[in-house]
C-alpha cells in the first residue's frame, strides 16, 4: 500500500490501495484511530483514496467480543421498526449475530473510548465477493452528524472490490439518504414486511463504485 503525507492535516492522495492484497493493512490503518475516509475511486488496478485527519475525537474500531457490552448498551438505546418475522427483540438478534463470528461489528467511540455511539455490522458472503450489511444504528443523541456515513465510507473502502447489499424500510429517510449517497439502489421491495405494514427495501451497490463522504460544494 502506497501512503504519502503532505503538509497540513490531509494525507494526499493518499493511498493507493489494492483491496485483495492489502485489506488487513488498511484495516489496521483505519483502526489507528484518527482518520476519516474522505473519498475513493478505482485506479491502477486498485483504489485511490483520500484519508483525512479526524479532529472530532471519535475513534473508529473494528469490534472484538470484548465490545459486546458497549454494543448491547447502544442497541438498547435505539429503536428499530421490527419485521413481521422477528420473534426476538432486536438486541437479542444483533448480539447473537455478533457472538457468532459471522457478523463483524464496526463502530465509532466517543468520550475517549468509553461510549460506542454508532455501529454497523457486516458479513462476508458469496465466497468473499459480497458484503451484507446488517444492523446500523447511531445513538439518538449523536444523530445527524454524519456518523453512519462515516462508518459506511470506511467499510466501502475496505471492501471496495465487493458488491454490497442491505435492507431498510421505506420511511427510514436517514438510512435511505445515507445509502443513496453512496450509490446503493433499490433492487427489490417486500410489501407489508414491517409490523406497521411498511415495505422493506432491498438495496445493492456495485463493486468498485467511486464515492465521496461529503457532497461537493
Ligand atoms: C438511520 C441511522 C443509523 C442514521 O444514523 P446517523 O448517524 O444519524 O446518520 P448520518 O448523520 O450519517 O446521516 C445520514 C443521512 O441521513 C440524513 N439524515 C439524518 N437524520 C435525518 C432525519 N431525521 N431525517 C431525514 N434525513 C436525515 C443526513 O442528512 C444524511 O443524508 P445526506 O447524505 O443527504 O446528508 C439512525 O437514524 C438510527 O440509528 N436509526 C434507528 C435505527 C435504524 O433505523 N437503523 C437503520 C436500519 S437499516
């Protein structure tokens, strides 16, 4: 992975990254804690990405089993619109997946690592060609600050060579906007799939699609 630093707070361009070969190193770099994935596009058989310094004090973490209590605390503070098929509270389902090792948690910590404020989990499917994103949540007191978008940008860079899939429900504007921003499109709908009669939307994203975290000015 080719990394270059320029003066000031930005690293430019920063990273020429070959996902299939250098995923572990990119994950380690993102875990070091003070970088935000700003944009990424295909380049020279890999990805050219800009990572900028984070001034917010939030810390990105690929979560291990030790984080389970933090995940539980956050999950219990968040409400989801249940599917008609859900037989258990969402926190039970989320923690079952997290403990199984098939779902990996990615989170943002505040307060010097004491509070998990935003979280998503993902699973690698189709022999490593597709990522399914499962639960996404931001603590109610930390919403509308771009935190879920920041988590998505990190995951999309790390698995730039993968397709992505996720589902949400039709009235979930915040989630839909975040997904639309990163080039997810609806490919299927399941009517009356939620306890209030709402439709579930299934979205996909093509591998190697470019993205930027912020809207251009
Ligand atoms: C959905 C959720 C994860 C979004 O988290 P967040 O960190 O607040 O999201 P962000 O700040 O990154 O914003 C994402 C997008 O939603 C927009 N947004 C944020 N709050 C919004 C709101 N209340 N209404 C409409 N849009 C909103 C943002 O402007 C942004 O869109 P943009 O790219 O057009 O600017 C959060 O609201 C949540 O935890 N909801 C409950 C659980 C849930 O529904 N999870 C998703 C299930 S798939």
